[in-house]
C-alpha cells in the first residue's frame, strides 16, 4: 500500500523518484512484477522514460523496505513472500499489540482518540462495500494500520510506534492477496469496535485479550486465504 507508511519514505513528494517508487511498489504488491524477477536499471529507465538516477533512488527505497534485494550488474531482484516470515511477524504482533492495548486502556487517552478510531472503523466499513481494487486496498490499509497505530501511540511508547510501522510494512503483499479474496473482512470492523470499547472503558484485561484474539484470528484467516490463493506452488 502506498499509505502513510510509504509516503514518508521518499523525501520529495511529487518528485520523479516518488512517482517511480509508487508505481513499482504498486506493481510488486499487485503481483504484476513477479517474485524473484530481475529488475535492470537500464530496462526500468527505458520503461519509465527516465534517467537512471530516480530509478536507482526509487529502488533503494524499495530495497530498504524489503521489497527488493541487490543483484549483480546494476539491478535488483524482487524478494519472495515467505510464509515463515509472515508467521514470525504475527508472533511479534501477538506479543506487542495486546500489551499496547492494555497500556492504552490504563494510560492517558487524548480527547480525540475515540473519534479518530471510530472514523477509521467507519472508513473500513465503507471500503469493504466497494470493489476490491488496488486503490481501495491502499485506502483500507490507511484505515487498518491507522487504527493499530493510534493504539500504539496511546500506549505511550514511541519505539513501539516505529516498530509497528516496520512490521505492517512487511505485511503489504500478504495483505493484498488476502484482501482480494478474503470472505472475512467484515470481522475486522467488529473486532476493532470491541477493542476500542474495551480501551475507552478502561478495561485493560479485556482490551489485551481482545487484541490478542484479533491478531491470532487474523493470522489464521489470512494464512488460510493466502495459501489457498497461492496453491501448492506458493512459497513456504
């Protein structure tokens, strides 16, 4: 998704580098550029009718985000989505996010916290009724990650906020596959609403438990859809 996570990656919004970065990111996430495919700076420069400098800068950003790895002869290879890595990321979320929800419930909540989260939940509900395009996926990512980010901020640990952004960034290709075919998207809205209610009710134990269940169920549902979409030839 080219949501807020990626908006901060490129230093000059509206620049040629950003335009190329966002288009390459879209193609990688949408699977138009296959996992393991070699990307030559020369070919990309020809494709985008650009000099090689913005191509190189865009690829460096994608490399730092984990979407590309360096290959010989001034090129890159699109990294593969590893199911083992996805499972490990979910394990990290199972540890981190319930604790963040508990701390948010016990700590200071800004006057606009509930309204912000409710707006994000409503946006999620609205987007689920639309066609599942890449553009809708980007917006849904803003709503989904915005909700979790708001809780991480409310927990009062800036390191958690940064760490959560890095974790969510690595989920983007996985989430796009799930987004296109998942029959369970509506569950996200209900689960977010219950978590928010627990936090605002200052019920830390319930908030932590609901967040753990949300992440755990998300992992089970997402991995089932992901493996079904990839079939037996998908990455392990």
